[in-house]
């Protein structure tokens, strides 16, 4: 291989090494969280309800390159489902594809949110993780942020997830976990521990490139799964 070919491959190799390092670190974090649980593993004691925000007729925020928030939300949610199933945790999803039922003219975002909330509230021993992406009029803002409901246990889960997302994926992020605004329907109407994870900004083109990547989506899912295990180990839910 000549010098020019090496130079052409170096950016791809560097990017691949970065992705591998991120995934390995997340896997180590997840395994350590599982080891700390020991024989008290929470499988069967609760149901993780994963809510991929938007979907169907509602694409959510759209980036400059046409990427849809609903697609990214679902991709991360499906990876989180796979990881959680590997740990033996009962899973329920508010949607598992991007299909739409009925006619567009009859679609109601409010009714969809009510339906999702009913799924959560009808699930015994539920814990909700709702996955979304942020948006802003300008392209400067970036970084994940976790919003937590007022229900018992939500703040602890939210702060734990936010702390780990920053420590493992984005140490430069200066955002903080915050109470979810009352205008967010699901987090305002569920009684179980519940968080809404804004994984990044659809208005930031660089961040959208990361969010559309399968390895970064997997890293987010790994951190969320591990954070949930930590929360369960530290709380009275066991």
C-alpha cells in the first residue's frame, strides 16, 4: 500500500477506532453495573416502557439533510430494547415501527400522546424512558439533556442517566438534568418513574451526523440501559 492510499484511509481508520472505543467503554460500564446488582438482578420485577417519540404521520423535528427525529428515536429505542432483553428485563414499547394507522386527516397528536400515556399507566411496575431529539432556531446548541417527571423516583433516574451520558459520551456538555415542563403530556400524566431523554439537537448538523450513526445510537442505548441498572440498584424498587 503506497503513502497516498494510507493517507486516504487514515480518516476512516481514526473514525473506526473512535467508534470502537466508545462502544467498548459503554459495554464495560454496562457490565460493571450488572455485576454490582449480583443476585438482586431486577429481571421480572418491573417493566421498562420504551417510548420512541413521534412516528407515523408525525416525523418530529426535521434536520437540514432531511433526517427525521422519529426515525432516530426509533433506532435508539430498538437498540435499547435489544440490550434490555439480553438482561432479561420485561420490555414494552409504545411503538416498534414507523407505520401509521387511519387517515392523515384524522390524526391527532394529542390522542396519540393520550394513548401512549394509557399504555404506561396500565403497565404494572412500569418505568418509562421516552426518547426524543431537541431542536432550536439556530444551529449552535448541542448535547443531550434528560428531563424527569414529578413522579417518585424520576429525578433520581433522570440525574443518573444525564450524568452518565455526559461522562461517557460528551464531557464538554454543560447541560443539566431538569424537571420536565408541564407542557410535556406524557411525563405530566404518568405515575411511575419517568424520564424524557433529548439525545441531541436536530438543528445541529454535526450532531445529526452522529445521531444517525448506528454505533452512536448503540452507545446511547448502552448508557441508558446501564444507568437504569444503577438506578434500580440504588433505589428501593428492588
